[in-house]
C-alpha cells in the first residue's frame, strides 16, 4: 500500500488543486459583477435547471 500511495495521490491532488483554482476564479469573477446582474444570472441559472 505505501508503494501505491504516490501513484494515487499525484493525480488526485492535481485534480483537487485544479478544482480549487477554478472555484476561486468563478467566485472572483462572480463577485466582480454588479449585484443586479448577479441576481439575474442566478435566477436564469436556477430557472434553466428547474423548468417547472
């Protein structure tokens, strides 16, 4: 098991790191928008996912 640890942890840590970077970028650009467009984008996003 210790011999397999580096092989398993390398792609896992890189995927987690990329996900964190993407999340931070999304939050940064989302917060840069004005509050009016932010709420409208959120409403459009939810209505897109839940048509009913």
